[in-house]
C-alpha cells in the first residue's frame, strides 16, 4: 500500500486510541490485523500479538485461539508452513 493506510484502517486505528482494554479492544486489534495481513504481514503480526497478549491478560480464551488462527493464516500467506502448522494445532 505504499506506506499509506486505507480509510478503513485509519478509522480502526483511531478507534483503538479510545478503546478500553477489554474484549472489544481485542476484536479491534484483530480487525486491524485483518487489514494488514496480505499487504503488510509484519504489521499484522504486531496487532495479532497485541490481541493475543491482551486476551491472555483478560483470560479471554476465544481471543487467544483467534490469535493462533490468525498467526497460522499469515504464516501460510508467507509460505512459512512449519510455523503455520505450529499455530494450527
């Protein structure tokens, strides 16, 4: 994307600045990661990691599992199949 975020990504990032640290923020982090997963996988991994950490802190097990699925997708997209399999267990 040549270093520019889409209007949707910009909107999600603004929402993130105001979000409370709860499961809604986890889902917002994953929505941001979704926007980056094909164009900027490193950024996607950053937001997935943030969502995973917050999920663990909150005891939000579904959020942790979603992080693993998202890691697996990004690794598959990058043809890092060993890592994708690890997170897809």
